[in-house]
C-alpha cells in the first residue's frame, strides 16, 4: 500500500443501507489506483464516501515494478468496465 485517501461527501445514518463498489481507476504498471465509492442504493449518482487506494508492486530489492500479467488479469476480472491501460514507463 502506497496511499489511502478517504473523502466524506454526505452523512449516512447508522442503520442506512450502503452500496460499496470497488474497481480500478486505470492501470498504471506499478501502481493501479483502486476506487471504492459508497452510495445509497436509491441514488448511486452521488457518493457519500470516496476511497482511493494505491498499491505498488515491488521486486525483491524493493524497487517498483510492473504487475505481472496474471495478477493484472485477476484484477480486471472484477471490473464492470475494463480500465484504460497505460504503457509501462521507462
């Protein structure tokens, strides 16, 4: 984990049902950011909470490296819409 960001946009009550969705915002070779909006099921156009998680794949020396294709494929299986791929840097 490289970074975790949480933004609160609107309140919810303790007994409110929430819809939590997760997915990648794009696929940067070493750090694909994941987004996890939480909404009320009756209004998915307005997030109550936005979460962004950035994971980094590192090699044995601890240097950032591209995610192996089989791991990226596993991540993409859970996407409703495939994220845009960015070319590897370097």
